[in-house]
C-alpha cells in the first residue's frame, strides 16, 4: 500500500533517525562486551561483503559497449561508468555545476567524490548521502577518518571504509572544503522503498549492499535489516535514479516514528522553557526502541565512530533508509549523528 506523502515524511524519517543515533562513547573493537559481560559479535548482515564469491556481471566484460538508463537521455560506455576519475553524470540537470574534485578527483589517490556518492550527492547503499550536509560537519568527518577517530565497526575489512580512509589520507584541506561547500548546496533526494516484513527474497551479499536473486524463494528476515538493489545493472552503471529496497522487521516504522515525535516534542518543550532551571530529561534509547532492549544494549557497545556523539554499526546498514529524515531534522542531527532524508519514500508490508 502506498503511503501518503505526509505520512511517509513522518513514518520513515522517524524509523531511521532512531537507527543512526544510538549513543556511543568512543571508537573501539566491534567485539566489545556490553554491560552484562557477554561478548557481542557484530552481525554479518550489518556489513554485507562479497568475500570470495563471484559477483554477477550485470554490465558484462566489454567496456566499449554503450550503456543507457531509462531515466536519462545520456549514454556512456561501460568503461566510462567505471572510471573513478571521470564521473558519468547521467542527470546533470538535477544539480549545480560540480567542481573538479567532485567530478574528477585527483590521481592517483583521490578518486572523484561523485564516483561513489554520485554527482548529486545522493549516495548509494554502500556509502552514504552527502548532499545537504553542513560544511563543518562534512569536513570534520573526513578529518576524523584521516586520524582514524572515525572508523568502521565492521568485523571484517570493509571496502567502502578502506577506500574512504585512503582518500582522507590524501585529500588536501582546500579540496575537502571545496567538496563540502558544493554538496552543502545540493538538494538531498532519494527514492527508495522500505518494506516491513517477516521474510525477505533470496539475496546475495555484495559489498555494502545485497542483490536479489532470480528464481524467487524467500527466507525469514528475523531481526535483520537487508538492503538490496532492485536492478543490479543500473546500480553498476552508477545510475542515481536506481531503486533500492530495505526489508525491515514489522513494527520498525511505527516505533521509529514515535521515537522521533517524542524527541521533537522534547525539543519544543526545551525551547519554550528557555533557560529555566530544571533537571535534565533522560534521552530515549533509540537502539532499544527499534530493535528491542537486548539487541539495543549490545549495539550501544559497538563503537563505529568517535567525536561528539557516535554513529552505531547500524549507521552503515541502511543508508537509503537513513536518507528519510527531513532536511530540517537532518541538519540538526548532523552536528552529532547525521541521519538521512528521503523526500518521496513509500513503505509497504508483506
């Protein structure tokens, strides 16, 4: 069932705002023990990786083949879409003119920002949306990657994190600020589906996301969050209009909406009361609100990021879903834990 735009802008944003703001104290091993002393292993579904498997060849091996996508009048060779220093911009009308660091990077170590995060900054499941982020926040995150104050909580080498660290090590401060100023002025947008369900279609993990397998068949979802590309070919061609779907446990959207509404009400009360003396109100626990108290307790002890409020391991789980947070909320949260925005999401149950 398609949700009305008004309802969608409240339900989905709330769900993801909770996912990405689980409070964490500092960067440490993903195998840290929670308060009850039991070791916690980061679940494999949180950081899907291809491993030793062979990825499907959705765009073939001939890089001279000219490719098109249904939402663009442009055409590029397959080889061009794989060029990390010459971004294939399928929809240039959706964003302002991008600077060289975004479209071409700087060889050999600084690949173009737009290759992974796309020219309009909307990002893809294996990385993140950067469109609309405040300049200071954007710059600080990359600098924290450079010093390793911010790092992945993945229990195995994670390709996206490794690539970003390499870029952070080589990018100059001037290039970083130039990219940050560009993306800060680009409108955040993403079309994706979030499906509440007890099961998920059979899928294959790639690097940072999964792809649905042909032939049908389903498996129990459990308490996982599974994000997959609907059309692997369009994903491989770096089509910014490619569709992704996130399967989440039933009840996630309602719990997230209630949590975000509660946070907004608290903020409004604080603004009305101004500087009156009062005992601080306890913050809600977003981890437990979404995934339950037991898993929430474990997640609070997995440090993926450090600096003024950290992002939990789930911050890397469903980037498309995180983009659901409206811009006003997103900018406020970005100063501590960035959430994502989706201006036109729709959700359904199965």
